[in-house]
């Protein structure tokens, strides 16, 4: 059973969120440039961000240590698959014990289930396995680029990654206990928790229909390896198409419930205003008159082949990656004249509708060129030119732009 699932004072959680920010001291232009950080990030964030390696990881851009929030440098995204040791790390709470697989298990039950079950890692691996390449993107990726700035972890471009995940279907696990027809949501918790009692434990829910999708997995492998500790060892939820907040790490409790989950992380955090974003996937049981939980990832792309301001040889290939909430990338158009004219880019290998899709084109001519990329998906959605303001700084999918000096 999930403990501490009950609603706790939201004041504590607010403090926890604010505490994950960064403090200000001397601005270091040189350090920010070496890290290839976007100029739009708040000065304090640019000054304090530095490359630092967590155990088992290559150096990532550290935004906070307690809880650990580390993003991948933009160069990481030159390929469609993000290596495990360069995959971003995001936590809400600071108590993150190393899980002992000998004693770890997932308990499955809740008042919306007919039975209870317990699954250890061997039991999970004995179930039919599915592999899927999918993007895990934090809802607040690029929050640091919002103008005006909004509070929260001031991420640049790297709070995301794409891996090949292997695991059991959540549906098969839920079938083991059987869902009552009154079951409305499935609630998830992990082994990590708050360092102070006042902060509500990180608990998230999904609507039953999303939990039962064939592509929603309990993954125990990432790119052919066990999950790194900081990415959820020994098993985590994979919710392809939906933002990272639902991808519960160190998963140890799954409860079917007959009433909407009401803890802070569902009722107050991770919400977007109604009607502002072109969302297809709705989470009806959590919707209010004004806002709704964030669900699917908005169509997006990023230029990754060269740093902004780089000098490159005429005729070079420029490109990056494109992704969306699982409808699949249909086209990426590129411009080399600041958006006056656009041409279709060449798409790279298709690793599935939930994956990063690489794209590229050859530079023509010489001189200063403003390169832009605009992805569109299979249901006709495209990236925005102007930022869609929202209080928590979610869903930044403004067209990315870099300037190159072509010689
Ligand atoms: N147990 C646990 N799972 C969690 C979180 C957390 O704080 N604790 N954060 C979520 C959020 S908001 C994101 S964006 C992803 C990040 O996954 P990563 O750290 O593997 O990159 O994990 C999700 N799962
Ligand atoms: Mo997130």
C-alpha cells in the first residue's frame, strides 16, 4: 500500500519547489559560453550552472544537487538515442535510497482492484516483454527560456532524452489483480521520499485508459542495460507520449482507485490552463473549470549539430532532432534566412512514433545565416512561433533558432 498518500499541507510543497531553484552569485559569461547555454536563461542560472558528474553518470549540467536536477548538454542530442550515462536526472525530493533488488517489490492493489499482488524483479522479467523507443521529456523542459521568467527549475534545452526501454506491460500487471468497473485512476509511488516530513511524497496517477495502453510499460532495461540508479533502478513507469512527470522511478506501489487522486502533485502541480494548448489526450477525472493535468508532449524540434554562433564550412550538414506526443513526425522544414523561406529537411531513421527523429540539410552559400527548424506531426500540429505563456512554464515548443557563420 501507498503510505503518505493523503493530502498534506501544500505550503511545504511550495517551499520544496522553491528550494530546488538556484542562488545568485557572480555571473560568468565564459562558463555559460563553454556550456553552450541559451542566452535567454536567467543570469543566476547561467552563472551557477556547471558540469558535474553524479555517480555512474558523465558530466551533466547541474541545476541543483538536493534534490538532484541535472540536464543533458545540447550536443547529447546529435543522435536519436540518448546514452544512459548522459540521460538527464530530475527529482522532486532529496531522499533517494539505493534500492536493494533482493528486498524490492511492487505492491499492486487499491480499492479499485479485485485482488492484491506483489511482484519482485524476477516476476516482472518473467512476464511477456515489450521494447519501445520513447522520449522522456520533463514538462518544464526549457522553462528557463520563458520571458518573463517563471519559478521552478530553470531548465534549458536538456531536460529530456530518448531511450529504448524494455519491460512488462502495465496492463498485464493490472490484469493480474483485475480492475473493478468503478476504477477511475491508477496511482503510482516510488521508493524515494521527502527529507522533511512536511513535504508531500511524490505520487502520481494516470487515467485507467492510459494505464491500460499497450505502450505503457514497467521498464527494467534502458538501452539494453539495467536502469541507472538516478533513472529509476530497478524499474520505472514508461508512459510514451506523455511528459516525464508520470514516469515514476523506483516504482514500488500501484493502486487502482475509485476516486481521483488528490495529493499536491496531482491537484496543484503539473497543470496547464484549459484550452491554451492543442491537446488531444485528456485526463478528465482531474480536470477543473480552469485547468487540467499536463498530458502529451507538444510537437517540437531542436538544432543540435552546431552550437549557436559557430563557424562552419560551406556545404556542411546542419540538423537536429524532432519529436512529439506519439502521433509521429511527418515533416521538418528548415530555414537558413531567419524564417523567410523554408525547405523540407531530410529525415533520419524512424525508430517509432514516440522516438526522437533526426533531420538534416546541407548549408548553401556563405556568410551569417540564421538557421531555424519547424517540425510537424502526423495530425497536422506544428511548433509555435510565439511562446504560449502559462504559470508553470510548461510545453515550450517555440521554433529553435541558431546563427552560423558559414565560411
Ligand atoms: N520516484 C520518482 N519518479 C519520478 C520523479 C521523482 O521525483 N521521483 N520525477 C518525475 C519527473 S517530473 C520526470 S521529468 C522524470 C525524469 O526522469 P529521469 O530522472 O529518469 O530523467 O521522472 C519522473 N519520475
Ligand atoms: Mo518533470
